[in-house]
C-alpha cells in the first residue's frame, strides 16, 4: 500500500521561522496536489520541550550550528525551534492536514534529538511509527518535507532499515544545505531508495 510520509512541514522550518529552509513554502502546494493519490498519509512533527538540549540557548557560550557531544552523540546546536505548543511548531497553515491519519511527534526527550520520525538519534526509543505503518498494511513509503538533508533523510533511512520500500519525492522537499543533500541522495539510493518526482503520481 502506497503511503505518503510528510516530515516536519512546520512553521519554524519555513522562511520567516526560527530555523528556516530556503524555499520551504514551495513544497506545500506540491504536497497538497499529490496527497489524494495515496492510500494513507501520516505526518511527523518536531515537538521539543523549551529546555531541549539541541538548542544552543541551553548551553553557556554556545552558538547555533556549533557541534557538541550530547550524552555520547554528536549534536549540532540549533536555534530554539518547534517548541511544544508554539506557533512555530504548528503545521504550515496552507498544508491540507485532512488526509493525515496519524501524527508522530519526535524530539520530546530534552536529552536527545530526533531527526527521524521512527526513532531518536541514538535509536534508544521508538515513536511507534513503524509498528503503526505495518499494522495499517503500508509497504511502499514516499517521503517529503523539511529538511530534505536532515529529517527527511534520516526518516527515510530508518524506513529502509525497518524493511519498507522507500522513495524520496524530490520536488516536495527542500534541503538546509545543498552539499549535504547531494551526499544524502547518494546514501539513500545506495541503500535501495528511489528518487521520484511528484508528477509521477
Ligand atoms: Zn528539532
């Protein structure tokens, strides 16, 4: 069964948000156009407590985009973003959320970040998304959203590990860093993911 996974289509990742991804808003009409072609649509939502340790503001004399060791894992520090209950954490208002049947929130533990919608960055705790998708009969997953080189990438890679067929809908995603994105695409395809365009549906 064909399933669309919308990754973090939230205000803070849009131009004008706390952690903006250039041209992020352009994906919203593309997603709205293709959603109806899928038997199932789910969303992930970055959902941090205000004291999340991925925030540079939680570390003395640290700035966003510096790297630290956080509980044994390399952690990029970010500006405060997607704080639980904030406007920045809400989905883009233009995104039609009616087709989304389940939302998987991630990044809720202040001690560990979660780029993937399946598990945290240490693979310590699952969100339950893999079990949900299996129980619903999902086999082919199509990923889109923000940021293509980080949360979409890690979610897709975990989807492959979980045994799903995975594809990346390139024009329904935007990357934070173009170079990192090129590497990410190579890694995805090397592990068996397909890269497709929205007009394929
Ligand atoms: Zn985050």
